[in-house]
C-alpha cells in the first residue's frame, strides 16, 4: 500500500496506455501551473541515468525476464524518488509525473509478475494527491501508436511474452492486459478518470478543474521567476500553439 503524502508539496501523476494522450495533457498542465506562479517540476518513467545504460543493453540483447525488468524499473524509480521527487515535495514544490508506480503495477502484472510482490517493491512511495487515468478504447490507442511509428520496439510490443509472432497483434494483446490491470486499479487507488477521446482542450479543462480543487487554500513554493499576482496568464490556445 502506498503511504499518505505528508510532505508540504503536491504530487500529480498521469497514467494510461500508450496512445492515450496523457503526455500531451501533462505537458499542458505543467505549462499552466508554471504560468500560474507555482514551482512545478516534471519527471517521467524510465528516465534515471543510474540504470539507463543497463536498460539499453538488456533491451538490445533481449535478456530481460519479467522479474528482472520489474526490478530494474523499480531501481530507476527509487533513484528518481530519492534524489528528485521526494526532495522537491519536501521543499513544497509541485511534481507532475508522466507515469508513476501504477505503470509498474499494470505492466509488470501484464507480464505475469505477482501483483502483491510488485506493490511491495514500491511500498516506500506515496499515494499521489491526484492520479489521472486517461482512458481510451484499445483500438483507438493502437491506431494512434501504429500510425505514428514506423516500427514497434520488441518489449514495447510485448514480444517477450510470446503472445504472437506479429508485432502489432502482440502489442494489441499486451495493451489489453495492461488496460485490464488499470481498470482494476481505478477504485483501489482512487484514479480520476478522463475520457481520452474528448477534444484536447476539453480534457485539459477537466484536468485543471481537478487540480484547482487540490490546490485550493494550499500554500506551496512560489515560482521565484514570476512575480506573485503579476505573472502573465496563458490560455489553452496559446499553450497549444507553443508546443
């Protein structure tokens, strides 16, 4: 079970299968929070320099087992937690995360790893103040990914599981397992579900309304580069044009 957030800062995460549109939404959210005068910081899954080379080599040689993959991803997360996420929360900042422990809970379980074992790996982490789950039909997500990429990667497609010799078929079957795992977590971790098929601006409006609620009356670390109450507000249209 994830621990309660007792830090001065706020943790906001986005989750969803590949092609859900979550990365677009968290980018817009990050820019909005920054321009609202908050000290906001971004982190993403599998981005620690500590295990980057090891992960790259293991993927290239295709030597990951579900358990070793799970352990290495947990190491990546632990490094970012201890040296980046937790210090920022202690300082009173807002951390927005593109994927969090729930990605491991979904993907590792989809690979056959025991759910309780995976949760124990991340028992040092906290429950986010807000966890968005961008939910889209599987066919739409698969179409978005396959149309945007010339080729799916081996582990991305779940080829290590022997689901199919065809990468797209394997990817679809793997993502279906992940969807099922996410759906089971909605009540367990109090996900805020956003319809990922809605227009981008509508999703962002819903997302901001939820964030405003958890920040209401909260006194966090201000952005030192912006003067309080005098910073320029940025509309959705301006932010989208700036991407």
